[in-house]
């Protein structure tokens, strides 16, 4: 799974001839989701969306385990990623 990255942008002001470099977070999207255990899940579309935008990543590259209970640590990871994406 690919991760979102920050890139550096350099902006030049034509009047003052100054340049400013800033870091920008670029959202990433994953084109293909290959979880084999979500086909019959009622949350299939939500899982695909959350994976595409980088909120969740699954147990491994082919398994999501949609019926597994979410731990507090996993919930905090999702909330932190959501907060970062909203900034």
C-alpha cells in the first residue's frame, strides 16, 4: 500500500524576488484494493473508500478482517490519520 507524502514547493514572488519553500501534504489514492475477505461484507464500499484515502490499511495486503473487533490503538491510529488529512 502506498502512503501519502509531503512534497516541497518553492514559490517565487515576482515583485519582491523572494522565494518561499513550503511543505505540502499531498493526498494519495490507491487505485486497486485487493482484499479477498470483504466481498460479502456490508461495509465493503466503506472499507474501499477508507483504504483509498489512507485511513486504514488492512491486516496485510490481501486481508482486511472486517469482522475483527477494532482495538483502541487501531481507533486512535485512524483518528490521527483523519485529523492529519483534515489539516
